[in-house]
């Protein structure tokens, strides 16, 4: 055991960890900016400096790079430390546009909190007359604002350690160090997955999503537009965080109410689209089983994973399920089935989705996702964007009464809602596929082997008397590892679920920001996923299977026909090509 004293308190540890990590584990505050526990490695900011006395010598050292040694005496708040930290914050302010009033991150900016705490001021205030040269908004998903960047490197490290793509890097432009993709390319034109994990890692507003709020507001103000909206599963598990309601609070009903107050004509749910995807995907899996392949069939719900396939594993494109993602499958129905039953001109329907994901913006704007000359999805706003709209409208979200989604495309099953957690798509598909093949209403429907945050999960399931090998991979970095391991050469897999973000959509790049300190305290992925699993668990058995969704069955009976055939296949499937 190593004994170390921090601010007069003796602590013992047998771990090989840094002074900063040990301090945080013992609720001792050390200011830091570049440090992010889950992907730390850049260590550029020098804000976490402490005073260390060892063997009769005293020195200032960054606590994130200093490993704990026996006999250390650490002081985190001495006069020298405070002076050094304040000086460092001041130097960062010299390169940071300090205009917090209009900034999207003013409520959760980690840098602003340090400025307030240290009372630091810029020596030479950074004033920008024209921001154009500093803004890179070429991407359909991400925006760089280099007037805000503090060069902490967290985005670069998140890109490397969470996605494995290493798209972002420090480079030089006009003699200044900036964060960019290689050769200053638009990230859409690189192998970037557009997952937004770099945004989640950014402590300031240097990286953000491409806003679609204006698209939505313009449509809402147009009397000829019939504006419908639907939220993804994970949004209900996280939006409450942005209204000081805590973590793991289910705010489904409040969101429906807020959306009506914002002026949407109809409030639906992407879980309906998730149930549609399962009807088509499970049918496709059964078709492949009967045809003996091609195996494995991969899920196609995650646009980050689709980009990973296109950019890194094009040989697997034929293995992707042709069922559209819940967002796009919902969009296709919103421009065909919905206007038919409502007797509305499809050209007047404006479809908005609320997503935990920035890659969904790119997916919605892909040229191929049109139906009868109309965009399937007209605008995609993130969980954060929805919160901004609610706050701008001065809606008291936390006090709202719960309400229900509109019935036509708002009903959903427990299987639809668990889509937001890693393993959820697999579990939902198996519930339906097994019932279909065995022609039974089975009661044993919980596939716990595919749940949890393990990067690669494997199991064997029996369907109709035959065993099938399945796998669930969460986090694109783990998919790279899965492919390198040559597991697919060693074993015949039949069905594989992949999500680009670790933990699944609950941890998507459009979800509420969580500071590095809070991430150490709260297992945000598990807490958010629990909301979805609780909704599923609290549903009746009939309401836990996608093929029991009565509104969905009505759509197939009256409009789409049989899953996987005819009109359903034409509207609800898409084959990605090289």
C-alpha cells in the first residue's frame, strides 16, 4: 500500500493511478480541463497543477501526469498553486472568445466554471470582428468554432479511443495550432463516423452539432405545413438532465406535452419506427435463415456503424440488413401512410425527429432517402436542441403534466423502447423472430446475455429447434477489435448488432453534456439505459413485442401489406452499395 497525504488527509492505495485520479476518488477537488477519465491521454492544459513535497523537495507538477508514490505530500490549494492555475486560465482566455451570453454551453461550460472559480482575466482579450475564418460548418452533422477552442485535445483523444478512427488531429493553419481533420478536409469526406463523441468530450462550445432549429421554426411558422414530430427512445432517458431533474428520470409524458406547446401538429414516437424496423428486420432474418444466408446479418439502425461499414468494411455491405433505420422507416411512412389516412397532401407534411445522435443528421440528408420526390426526414434536432427550444419558449418543463403521443404513429412496444441501449435491437428482433418461426406467443422474452456494457457480447439462441450464433458490439472501437480478432473466420455468426457509440444511443453524440467530474461519479450509460428497460419491464407481455403493436398492425393491414414484401419492401428497405 502506498500512503499519500492530500491537503492534510492521509490516503492509502494499492492502485497505479495519478494524483488527480486518487484525489477525485476521495472527493478532493483539483481543477482540470483536458482530463477525461474514460479517454485521457492528451494532458495539454496544465490547469491541474498541485504542489508536491517528496524526500524533502517541493515542486509544482500536473496532477494528471504525476503517478502516486509512497510518502508524497500533496497540496492542491497553496498560494503558489492558485497563482499558477490562475495564470494558466488567463493565458487560455487570451485565445478564447469570452462571450458567454449567447453561447450554447453557458450552463455547462467546464471552462467558464474554472474562470469563475479562479477569477482569472485575459491579459489581452481575444476579440473577433469576423468569425467566418474560424467557423467550419461544411459537415451535415458537426460544426467547429475555433474561437472557442482551448486546445485541450479531449476531442482528439475521444476520437482515437472511443471510435478508433483517429479522424481529428492537431494541425497548423497560418502558423496556429488547431483541431481539424487531416488536410483540413470536411469531416463528411473523411472516414469520420459523425457519431459526435468529440462533441461530448469537448468542455466548451468549440464543437457542436449542425443546428436544425431554424428549419423547424420556419416550418412551424408556415400555415401550409403540417409539422409532425417524433422522439427517439434515448431522448426520454436524458432530457430531464438539462432541466435539473437528475439522472435516470423518465420524462416521456412531459416531452409529449412540451412538443404540443411548441406548436407541432402531431406528436408521435420513433419507437413506432423501431417496431416497424423489427417487423422488417426479423422477417429478413427469417428469410436469410430459410435461404441459408448470407450470414451474418448485421443490424443497420446506426448511421455511424453504416458509415464505418462503407468506409472501412465495404465487403460487409451485403450483410447489412436492408431494413431502414427507425428514423428513416418512420420518415417513409410519414410521407406515404400518414398523409393517406389523414387526407393531407404529402408535400405539406414536414417530418421532424428528435435524436440522441449527430450522425442522424447526415443520414436524414443522404440523397437516397427520398420517397416520391420528398425527403423522408426534413429536420433532425438533438436532445440538446430540443432543450434549447423548450427553454427559449419559456416552457416550465419540470412542472409539465404528462400526456400521451398521438395514436396513428405514436403507439410502441417495450421492444421498441429498448432500441436505445446496446443489445436492445438484438433483443427486440429475437422476440419477434422466435414468435414468428415457432408460431407461438412466447413468454420467455428477456435475452439478458445481450445486455450490459461489455464491448463484445456473444450468445447462442435457439429458434425453431436450431441454434444460431449472435453477437452484440457496442462502440466502433470494439468493432475494429472484433474484426481484427478474426472471430468471424473462427465461427459462423448469424446475427450481429453494432452500435457506434459505447453503450448505444443513450450515450449518443447529441445527448446532454456531462462534465468530466460528473462522469467519474455517475455511470451515465447504465443509468439512462435503466429508464428504457424499466419502460419495457413495466409493459404487459403483449406490449413487449413489436409485432403486438396494434397501430403498427393496422398500418400493415390497411396500407403496407405483408412485412418484407410488395409496398412494405419498396418503402421500408434500402440496400447500401459501395
